[in-house]
C-alpha cells in the first residue's frame, strides 16, 4: 500500500467517523436525559477539536511543501545531488531479489 493510499484511507476513515458522529448528534437531539446531553456535549467538543487539529495539520503540511518547493527552486543542483545520494543509499541498503 502506497503512502497516498494510506493517506486516502485515513482521510476517508476520519470523514466517515465525523459523519457518523454528526448523525448520532442529530438522532439524539430531542433526548433530554442528562447523561445523553453530557455525551452529546463531549462529542461536539471532540468534533470541534478534531476539525481544528485537522486544519492545523493541513496547514503545516502545506507550509512544509511550500518550503521544500522554495528550497528546491533556489538550489536545484544541491537538491538533485541529495536525491541521487538518497537513491544510491537506499539502493545499497535494500535487499536484492534474485529471480
């Protein structure tokens, strides 16, 4: 499984969880039991916190990508050399398959 597939699976899982939580909040909106009211409040707080965390992580990733892009554009030959060195090192460290 590639990183993109893992990222997409996590994203789908988080969105599904949030959708289920919102559906639960809607389904229990007319219930007045104090335990349910408290549980709904905690769930609403968790959803808000999760949304803020997701947005923060998304911003950090975008900023990291912008910095990396700027670094590569300012130093193309150094970037190429670093990528080449990383490829050589990985190639030497990875076990070879004899077919």
